[in-house]
């Protein structure tokens, strides 16, 4: 569990990165101080250029920096050639003015332009916008999938009180290839509450070894995913998916075909983001790039998408 100072530091790093990816430089006048007779402080932005939707992020980062400002009345946060500075202009213990400034050592290159060039797409503004929209749509889809998956996950403790759900080893292994799952075939059709302690350990060990859930089945549209603990679903952000596209090869991780982007209809070589361990969803460190064909083969190995 992070303490307050660690949480503030982590949040400030995230905002710093977000401001970097805007591609802009900002200048803002921050004003405020102690709230009357109370000890808490309140700050606001009096002016900011350019004026856009990032005002709250600038104010939050500036407030974090004010907390840590040194006696020489200024503080600088520099990462990867992008610096955010806060300078105390004037004031006393009740009211102060600060100047917030960002500076870039090199011009920002928008990831959409890099992605277009990497995948042999003309980097026009229209195509860059299409790439951006494509990534945003995927994130929306992955967040929805992860949300639905999390709703289906259930631990042994909670599954113990379910009356209508039984273990089913068929749907997650329709081609009978999972040797570890075959060892649980003798438990198929049983409720979790009907398992002995030894049998629960047996199921739990399968989940731990294979990093796959065990299906608790009620009907084709109603099933649960039995897990040892509920996974921490953290769907990758826009910047994280962009970085994956830029830093990884444009060849499929499995069949090594050259993948393509912005296809108007289904193409087997279309790029997809494959979740390596299906249960964990599309987290940043659980993603491989692969073509549509290889991804669909992996998905069709079971009848219920997990």
C-alpha cells in the first residue's frame, strides 16, 4: 500500500508523461495559498497558454510541485528531454504566485505519424486521425471486455455458495489438447461446494500452474470463471498501445507475416493486440502483436471467450 507521498509522486509522474504526449509547451500563472484561518491551501490557474482541456492536469502537477518546492523558490521535473518547472514569483505565507513552464529539448513527434510510416501508410493528417481513432476504439473494446471478464471471475469462497453452477472442462478445451485440464475431467459436473478439500487443492493447482480459470457453467450465456484470486485488470492506455506499436516489429509474433493497419474489411494479416494470458486481459505487459488469423485460431480453441 503506497503512502500519501508515494501516491502523490506516482500521480505527478503520470501527469508529467501525459503533458509530454500533448506535444505542446505550456505557460501558466498559478495563484493561491492558505484558506483563511485554516491550514489547508487552495490554488487555481489565473492564466494559461495554450488554453485547452489540460488545465486541471497542469494545476494538479503545479500543486504537487508547490508541496516540494525548495528554499530557492523553484523546482524542476525533467524526464526524457521534457522539463516542467515551477518558479515562485512573489507572495507571503498566505498568498503566492507561481509561474509554471514546460520546455522540450527536441520537437515532439506524434506517435500517429511514426505508426503511419512504420506500416507504410501515408502520414497525412487524415490518416493520423484514423490511426488515433483505431487505437481509441480498441481501448474502449478492451476495457469493456476486461470489465465483463472481471464480473465473471469468482473465488472459491464465493463459488462455494453457488447452487446452479458446475465445473465444465469441455468448453475451455474443445480440441482436448490441455493435458492439465484433462486431469480435472473426473470433477466435471460437480459444484464447488461438493468438492473435497483435496479436490479443491487439485483445481487450485491447475489454475496456478496454467494461469487459466476453471469454468463454472450454468447455461451458454451464464457462466463463471473460477480463480484463486480476482486478477487486477489494468487495460493498457492510449500511449502504452502506441508505444507497443512503435517499439515492436510489424511481423506477427506467431506466424511472422507482415501485418497491416487501417484495413477497410477483414484481412488475415490485420494487426491485433493479443492478450498473452487470456485471463489477465489487455494489460501493458500482457500484450503481443499478432495477425487476425493467429489471434482467431487462439480464440477458437475454446467456445467461451475468456
